[in-house]
C-alpha cells in the first residue's frame, strides 16, 4: 500500500506514512477509503492521557491520499467536558483548524512538524494507542 506524502502543503514525513502502511500491514485494502482511529483507553477529562487521533486515507489510483488528520481533546471541566477537535489538518479542504479558528493549511506547518514527531513517539515508542481500522 502506497501513501502519497510528497508535494503536500504540510511536511508529512516518509517515516509517518511508512508507520501507517506498517499498521495496515497485510490488509488488502480493496475499498476506496480507510480510517485509522488511535485511542488511549485511559484518556479522560479528569486524568488526561494521550489525545485520540483519527486519520483518513482515500484511494487515488494506485495509492492513497491523506485526507485529514484530527487530534481530539477534552475541553471543559468535570461532567461538562466535551471531546472536540483540538487540531485538524484537512488536506482535502486545504485548511488547518485549532481552538482559535480555521486558517489556510500552510499556517499549521510548524505545528504539524511538532505534532507528527510527538504522535510518532507516543504511538511507536510508547505504544500509547489502541488502533482500529475501518474501511468504506
């Protein structure tokens, strides 16, 4: 499975796409879209933990494009806490969203680099996530 990572508005690394490909492993992804969900089962508004992440890939010819990467977080206190998009890198729409608004995706360049490095460390080095994959 090939994932396009070159010529994107953000510096998606080959290391990142290789890790996604490895996670998908021997799955014969025959459908047109794949969504990977990364969850820390102990993450909660009260105790914190590793933020849930969702990554969507869609087939374009022989390879897959990254459509979006969304990092969720609890906002609020106690029973009023809500799980919301904290960071959203939407490659298809060309926008970057955080808690302060929606911006052209290029404005998330530096933040994406930091986010990707941290995410790969949490996922690959600390095994912080349980991963589920769904196909459409």
